[in-house]
């Protein structure tokens, strides 16, 4: 999904897509909005969007994290940014999980 002025193409890994669609609609909307914003500034660090400090064992391709606050829970996206063979910048959303108080690794395992 790329729009006018977008710098990145946003793609969803099948597992992340399934996780988002398993959520209630009111939880899904903020994730979809945040994913749309990644098309414009995926590599701009903000309070809720940061490069990972260390690799995640269960998801070694991940390079960035995205926290999305809904009224009810903290939602968490994990993605990577890369260039494909056509020199197109792609954001691949690898996982979309509900993050409670546990670590990211524990949240990933719980969601499987």
C-alpha cells in the first residue's frame, strides 16, 4: 500500500495480517493507521517507533518496533525496512501483538 508521496511500500507478513484481523475492530483501526504512517516515515525514530536495541531471537529479521496505544491495551508492531532488488524501500510488518507487562519475546511466544 503506497500512496501519493509515500517513500516506502508497506507489506504484511501472513502471520501479522492474521493477528490484526483476529483483533476487535476498535483495536484494529489504530494499527492500520499506524501502518499507513509507516509508508511515509518508517525510519524516523519517535517516542513510539524505535529501532530494536538487540535482535529478537524468535524474529531475527525484525529491526524496528512500533507501539500503538489503544484505549484498552498496548498493541505492538514489529517490522523491518529493507530494499528489494528493484531498489524499492519496503516495510514488512512481521508481527502485530498485544503486549502486556511481559517481555517482547514472551509476548511473541504467547501469541503463537
